[in-house]
């Protein structure tokens, strides 16, 4: 079965909260401390020591995509959200696709899916359109709420099928995470 999973980047700066770069310096285009905590927790969410403890619907990715931080309106947050996971798995993050290039991301994710599960970390305002481009139809709820960092959207395609099925898997990693699907 082909599987493509989508997650929003982890928590970002708001109000007077400041993002923190890899070197510990303030960076408005990076994750806040809570976001770095989520990034670390995602390692065991997607790659638990015991594979039997994977959340239903989730699989350990064999390919990881995150938006190009140099594209207009983009940031380092998607890349840094999956950085600890990529390091744990020894998988390079493909950051070659611009934030708004939905067609290119859909094509790349679909091309990678037959060889194993794919994880896409992106900005929330674009994820519904990315899901729709992969699925080939309007299947994703809208909008992805600005305050939700705790959900994984999953597309599955059975062998020989031409359609994708959509599901949502709550992360439930940090205090305040919700089990409620995005509607």
C-alpha cells in the first residue's frame, strides 16, 4: 500500500515568543522551544523502538520532504520539525521544492510512495491543497487551523487502486494536543 503522511511544522513564534535556531540564537523563521520539543517527540511517534507501538495509520517514513526555506513566505520550521527524525533514520530531507509548488511536491511524493511511506512537513496554509493535488480531488478539510500543530493527515492507496483514502491521526505528544480531527 502506498502511504503519504502530511504534518504541519511544529510550533512557531507568536506575540513576544521568539524562535530559536539550531545554534541557540533567536531566529524568527525557526521553531520555538515547544516546537523543538515536538520535533524531538516526533522521532518516536514515527520511529518507535518497538514498531508494534506505531499509532494506527502511521508508518516509519522512507522518504521525507520539507519545503525549501528560501522560497517566498517559507521558513526553516518544516525542515527543523523533521530534522531529528531524519537524523535518527539516516534519511536526507528533500528540501528542493518551493512552498507553493503543489504540483512538484505531489509528483515527487507520489513517485516516492511505491518504495515506502512518505512524510511531508509543510506550512499549514498549503497542506490542504497539497493533499488534494496528490489525491486528484478535493479530499482535505479546510482550513488547517492556525493553532493546530498536533495532527497528521494520511493518504493511503491500495495496490492497483487509482484513488486515495484520507484519514487523520492525532499525535498526542505534548500537553494540550487534541484528539479531535480537523474539520
